[in-house]
C-alpha cells in the first residue's frame, strides 16, 4: 500500500517526550517500554503485538516477553504515548500516538488486516474542519477525527 506518513520527530526528541509523559503519569521509562516505542517508531505503520515482539528483538538477544509487551502497550496507551487502531480483524494494532507522529489517516486491508498510514490533502482537512463546525453548532464537542479507507492491499488484491 502506498504511504505518505508524516515524519516522526527525531528519535532523541521522541524519547525525551515519551519520558516526560510517562513521568507525568507516574511511570518509569523502562527498557521494555523503550523497546516498544522503538519498534513502533521504526515501523511507520500500526503493528500487532506479535509484530511488536518480533521487531523489538534487541541486538543483545534479550527479547521482550509477551506478557511484558501486553502490559507495557496498555500502560503506554494510558499515558497517551501509543494508541490502538481498529483494523476490522481479530488483531489489535498499535501505533505511536498522533501527538508524537503528526496527524494522518489509514488504509486498511480487508484481506490481511494490514494498516498503512497516509496523509490526505489540506483541502480534505479543511472540509473536515467545516464538518466539525456543524457538529459543534449542534452541541457536539469533537475531540478528533479519523478517516480510514478500507479495501485490499496489493498482496491481497
């Protein structure tokens, strides 16, 4: 799938920001949490837990335990470092929170469940802003928006 992912901040800045968020939430930026953040930052797309485990395998061979990955991903979601992305299949997928990577949308494959990030034109975002204004005129507070295109990736087409 084509991707137009916003470029994440430099890794050092990312880790500083994540460390601050975790401290504010009363959490430590542990080695396990850093492995999860590094895996998600390197992927540039939402990953399943098995994909996080596979891509977080450090050079020194001390792999992240599955139970640790589940717990740490949950805690990173609670601290607004990671967010869950719906794919329509049985596997939860996770990515760095949009406040860390920049605003983007998703291409979702109905076949394999893979999700790729993509950016829409500024004109689209301006139209969404108009829709937000209409929603707010009707007493609805909009906190965020998502736009997913669902179809088949090149491997599943």
